[in-house]
C-alpha cells in the first residue's frame, strides 16, 4: 500500500504555485514593429533605450517567427496557441470567443486578467476581467475605446499615451491578492504612421540609411513578388506620405524621397512606443512589482522597412516573418542572455501557462518556451517551422503561400501559382537568389519538400481553409453591434 501511495504521489501533476510565488505577466505587443527597428536587434535606423532595457535585464530571442504574417491571425494564434487552420482565423475574420484561450485559462487559474489597446478580432474579448479596446485599427489621435459597457473618446489625446495610462490604471486598481496577466497592445507603428507632436520631427532632415535591397529587381523570383502591390516606389499613398513629393523628382530619386518620408513617420511612432514602454517599466519599479513580473515585448509580426523595395508584411521573407521577442523574468532569466532557438507565436500561450504553473491543453500546437528562457531548451526542440498565408489576392495583391524555414534554408510554395522559391539563408541572407530548379539543388529541394509535408501533416493542415475567404469581423461590444 505504501508503495502504491508513493507511485501516485510521484505521478500526480505538480500543484500550481501559490499566489505569492506565481509571477505576474505583462505582455506588451506593438503592431508591425520590425525587429530591425530595435536597437537591441542591431538597428541602423533608431535607438530604443527602454525596449533595449529588457534585453540587458533579460533575454533576446533572435529567431521568433510568426505563423501567418498579418494582424488578426497572429493575435488569434497568440491567444489560442494554434495555427490559423485550427483556430479558424486566416485573415480578418471574426474570432470565435467561445474558444479556449490563454486568457480564459489564466483567469480560471486565479489570475486577474486585462486587455488594453488594439484587439482587432471582431468579437468581444473573453476571459478578461477588464478590457479597453480600440475599434478595428483605432485612431492615432482622439482615439475611441470600448469597454464591455461603455464607449469613450479621448479627445485631444494620442493613442500610445492613452494605452499606457489605461494599463497603469489597471495595475493600480488590480486586486492585490491575485497575480495579474495584462496584455498591452499598441496601435503603433501601424500604417498610416502618424506621430505625436513630441516625436513628429525627430527624424526630419536626418538621412535615414537605406536598406541594401531597396532597389531589388526581383530577378529569379516568382510572379508573386512581381505582382505584389506594397512597393515604396508605386504604392505609398498621399495619406501615407502626408505631403506631395517635390515636382522635379523622378526615378530612383523619387523612390529615395518616398522612403525617407515613410521612415521618418514610421520611426517617430516607434519612439513613442519606446517611451511608453519606459513608463510602464518605471511604474513597475515604483510599485515594487519588478521582481515579481515577467515582462515581454514583441510585435504581432515583422515589417518591411524598404527591404526588397517594400512596406507592409504578409510574405514569408525574413523581414516580415521575424518577430522581436524580449523577455525579462527576474530570478529565472539570466540578464543579458540571448537565444537563437526557433520559436513561434503559437508558443506564447503555452509559455504563459507553464510560467503560471498551469497545464497546457493538448490541442495547443505551440510549445512552452520556459526551458529556452532558462537557458536549457529541450533536446528535441524544433529545428524547422511551418508558415501559411491565405489572403489571395487580398490587400496588396499578395499571393497565398506556405513554406518551411530551417536554420539554414527556406522553401516557399505559392500554391495558386504553382511556383516555388528556395533560399540559402547562410550564403544569401537577403533572399535575393531563388535556387529552385537550379542544377545541383535537387537533393536539398527534395529534403525540404519532405520536411514541409511532414510539418503540414503534423499540424493537421489539410488545406481545409485554403480556398475560402471568411467574412471580416468588426471590433466592439457585441450587444451594441447587434442592436445597430
């Protein structure tokens, strides 16, 4: 009998940590903030001292990737730990709020939960004790915020500052006997990149370095890149640029002028985000919360900053695929550390749950990053990742595609075009030379196709949502929307 009791005790799941030992979780996510516009990631464009503080005091992950590079699907993947073909959000369609999410699980596990800022999932937030969300993309100035019971316009205010103030208010009003989970979702630096007065001229009349691929001619690439309409040269609008270009400019000179205008405003909105990250970190310091709080800074996907002559995201190319991800966890993460483990946005939810001492549901497709953060990744950690983008032709005429990325290579399949791209990321990190179909690449191509099929099958992607465009959702209190 004693032996049986011992076996039962050893096999039983570990109890959740007590409230005093369970970390708070502050998750800060901007919108379209490219990793290469962050100082800690080696930016040549700007400095981000407050975001960089997280790298100095915690860990920078250099290979974090989005599974579908567009706002709404990334947010659904982060909440559910599932790919788009499983959670049902492939483009801008409404998220089914009855689904299990990390917020619901943390709330059920004793956390006080909050969601502040850009939601963009078309249904009311669920699993949050408090939420203040922007309708849709929201506005940079005079932003409107919805709660479960009200709507408020912050006249004369800038959205990034308001989000910080609402986040601080959540932290000040929180119950002191429960750990908190707070998602702070910035609107910036999403298009159309409207800076506040404090940062409006910060990058004006100051040459911003051009990416080496600004004038990429797309030689060897498939039709998809040639047909795309998110080019700095041709597709930035008057709303994006704010002013008309000088009439004498043409050709490459005009492209260079447009790039400078685009980047002046994009980077200015980033600086406002960085300042507000600093305000949140300072609040944690003043409130004695720093040592008990995990702080994450990320973006919902990457972004092209003139790379390949593009703006926006969507493609599986590195600048769009890569997400910044910096984590400070005092007492757990060694300060100033770095990891090159391949991580995905579907890993975030399992990570939060393990950090909170809660079980990870079996239908979450991501894996907890806690071992990676401790500097001890599991021996069987992934060495490749799967990506799928659905919107075709959609905005910017970006063609649907899926693919596999390993540590050294990338294979992309534009399935409606039946065209392939293959890149050697070691010798061609800018992805300029498509090797698909080239002599000598047969074995590599075969190996990568096998891995692509393996990942696709393991993730249960049977093309179930490949040929339909689901209707868009509209953010806002559901009851009021039904009554309109």
